[in-house]
């Protein structure tokens, strides 16, 4: 059940998670840096997609033009597994409780 909700609300997960996991002292600077990461990743994907799409490997008999989709699907599955295993449930917890969880 938790996994289905994660997939349904994946677009909101990143912003909510980041706002809860950083301590108050560094939250603004950390949020700025952390929000820049998805933009950088989007840039890499948008620049690499045409290159992979036009490659000889992709246009061969094995992949028939589907190689970039398989590559990005593998990354998505890895992200889903990491999120499911390592990101705690924060529903009903105060920011202090969440901050205490992240302290090692």
C-alpha cells in the first residue's frame, strides 16, 4: 500500500521529503542545492536522449529504437527501490522527530 502511494505522489515526494529532512539551521541553503539536483538530472536526460536514440546500437535489431526507454526505466526502478528501502514514513511525526531519525 505504501508503495502504491509513493508511485502516485512521486512528483510531490521530493519537495516534501527535502523540506522535512534538513535541520532548521541549514534548511534554506540545503533546499536550494537539493532542488537544483533534479533540474540538473533533467538536463542530462534531455541532452542524452537524442544521442542514445540516434546511436547505432539503439537502431539495431536487438533494441529497435527502445534502448533509451530501457535505460531510463532501469534508473526509475533503482530509485523506487532505494526510496522504498531507505526513506522513512513521516506521516504524523514532528520535524524534530524526523530530524532525530536522520542523525547518525
